[in-house]
C-alpha cells in the first residue's frame, strides 16, 4: 500500500486550507472505490434502519463507525492523499475522532443544514480538529452542496445571516474531498432533486485527545486485517491507556501508549 509520504500535498491547496479554512482536494478516491463505498453505505444504512425499526432513531441515514461495516472503509484509513494533508495540519500522529456518512435525502435536508462548526474549542493559531468530507456524488447547488464562511475558524460566535451571506459553496466531484478546519462555520444545503446525495465524513484530532468511540476496543481483528501501521495509528492504537501497573511497565516494544505521539 502506498504510504502518505509518497504522495505530497498540493502546496497551493494546503495554503488555501490554512488561510481560508477549507479547500477541495481532487482525486482522493478512484471511481471504483467511490461506487463500492456508495453501495456499501446504502446497504449499511438500510441495515441500521431495520435494526431500529419501531424506535426513535435520531441518526437515521447516518452510519457511524464505517470502518467496521466493510473493508473498503477500513482501507481508506490508510489513503495516501488523505494523510498527505492531515499530517501537515495536525502532525503525523493525528488520530480519528469520528467516521460517519453524510447523505442528503431527496427533496430534503439533513442534520448539517444549519450554520455550525464541528469542534467546540477555539485556540488561536492552533488547530485541534480537521474535517474531511469525501464526495461519493458530485456536489451541486441543487443537491445541497455545503457552504463555508472563509476565514471564520477563529471566531467564537456564530456569524449573522448577513455575515454568512459571504459564504462560498464548494463543489467537489465524486472522489474529491473537502478538507477543512473543523472550526470553520459551515452549513449543508437543501437537496431539491429526486436523488440522494452521499458523502463520507471524518473528523480528525490530535493524538492526545479523546475519540468519539474507543476505537482500539471497538475495532476487531477482521477490520485490522485491512489496515497496516498507519491505519492502526490513525485508529488510536498508539495512544491506548494502561489499566494496570503491569501494562504501564511493559517493555517499550509492547507499550500501549507509544513514545513520540505528540
């Protein structure tokens, strides 16, 4: 598998992400992977809807923890283009906070259709979280493309309606990704077409931060068969906490919390 270091980031795209808080990164996925992800995403969503039948399901059509649903999602955790942008922004020890889907239903909207941010904290000059939105369909104004307010990632208060009028729509095509500071104020649009628009989303954080789920405990051996050293680090296996003195005093090669993790 190609390592992230073998595919350098486009420096102009990286500069735009740093300055504006977002940019489209082209060609993160090939067409075969896009179609495979879309098929498996729909299958997983239908499985979840069936499992929750008869109960209130607040996250209907949003699939959590995609890496355990199919190997295509697990393998993406080692995507070389993805890491070529994450490493300069968060360091090469960054870990996955959340891995979900984002589907815009036909003739409707979803949980993203409000002006919001994806991280609660503002530390001037220091990024703690990066969002990645991977398009599985072409984004258009008609199917609910996301709007971002340039340079808004260090403001605490939500922008007014007048201020957000200066936001920009982003139009990734299928296989592209939008990489953004998770503090950038943004909003999903409304899908006015008769066809759902699908995407995969990741929230990535610093290695010392907590994940939404305890991935080293959640992810089983079958999933780990599809990732290597980068994927294991990204899932948080290098920053596990010892629960006993015996684990704390393990030899360096066996330590749960590895040295040099930032």
